[in-house]
């Protein structure tokens, strides 16, 4: 998959373990990349998160009346699951 520089930045910033609000995501960005994109705003971030959510790379939940996003673990392929089951048998 080809990602834009901003999409890669969002994916790199999101955590697999801790759900993050928009404020935490923005604070986690690297300054150098944001300086390259001065037009980047919260609406763009929400559009990128929606696109990544549709691709299955990000999940969205509601915690304490706030929307939070978390990076999703990629699903295993059928042969990966089969290999895992067979390896536990021996």
C-alpha cells in the first residue's frame, strides 16, 4: 500500500496499546514533518483517520465521552493461523 507522508506520520504516531485522543495524536507528531505541511489541520487529521479506519489499520472507540483511536493489529492469514495451530500440537 502506498501512503502519503501524513498518513505514515499518523500511523507511526498511533499506539497499538494505548488509545489516543486527537490532542495526544497531534502532540506525538514530529515537528520537521509538520513544518513541511503548514496547511495540515484537525479536519485533515480526521479525514486521514477515517481513511485508515476504512482500510482496517485503525479502530475508533468512545471513552469518557471522547473519541479515541488505536492502531489495529493486522489480521493473520489463514495459513498463518493454520501454522500456529499445527506448531502448538508438536
